């Protein structure tokens, strides 16, 4: 069974930076698409960024494009989300997700229903 554990969330002032990490265990995910989602209070969960198994192909939601960077270190079975120029609107619980597919090395998924494994979430709070 795959387990995903997020870390690195916290409280930061607007304009600041944070990096959240997602460590996977139970299976190597180097061939599997992964992604970051977030859910703010009273809102639906939304895609933030996604990355192919190879790490070559990435996707960003318009709201974070140019400010966030998704990456992965397959040797460490870990994915990252570097967040810069944070805004109060970025406040949410951030979840990492991984697909069980091992044949999508060069694809990323944007829909949460395409992911099979989820972390417990990490809170990111941006104060104004």
C-alpha cells in the first residue's frame, strides 16, 4: 500500500515563500503521475499543479502559474511544491496525490479522480 506524507506547511506572511514536500513509501512512484491539490474552507478541492512520472512535463493552475514550482526527486520518491509570492488566497490545506499508473511516465493528470493515493494534507496559511 502506498502512503503519502506531506510536510512543510505553516504560517507565512503575504509575499513570503514556503516549500511543501510529499514523501511516498510502499512503492516506487518514478513512473507515476503526481499532483498537488488544495482545499480552502467552504470551497471545493482544486488542482494546483501536476507532474509526469518523468518529471519533464508539468501543469499549473492559472492562479499559481509563475509563482509555484512543482518538482520531484524520483531517487528519493519525493515530490515538492515551491511556493513564492504567496497571497492570502493561497491559504488552504494542501494535499499531494499519486496515480497507480506505471505507464504514464510522460503524462500528468489534472483531475482528482485520476489519482489513487492521497496524503493527509498540510495546512498553509498566508497572513495579509
